[in-house]
C-alpha cells in the first residue's frame, strides 16, 4: 500500500495580499502624478516634496506587508493539516 505524498502547496495570492498590493501600486501611481499636479498649479514644490516622501514610504510599507502576508499564507498551507502522530491515519 503506497502512502500519499505531501499535500500540494497553495502558492496563489490570498485576497488580503492582492488588496494590499493594489494599494501599494495605487500609492506609487499617485507619486508619479505629482509633477502633473505641480505643473497644473494644484501643488507647490515643498508640498510635493513632503507628499512624495510620504507616498514612497507608504508604498514600500504596503508592498512589504503584501509579501509578508503571501509568505505566511504559503507557509501555513505547506504544513500538514493532520497531526495524529503514529496512529496510522495516513499523515
């Protein structure tokens, strides 16, 4: 009788990582629109400098958070779901 192999690893992105990653992309895109806002006269140079640093920090933090959540999801799904020991349940 052959023993079943390890369970397949779910390497897909969980919903929370997708949302966090999308927010990081949005913050990065907002940072790229700052020169247009300055040219349109809606934002001053000093305000754009402060906003740029803030948006870059937020985008980097959200990207790191999304990657961490994906890594934790993948790590948890790779662990065996059965912890029965030597009782012969096929784990």
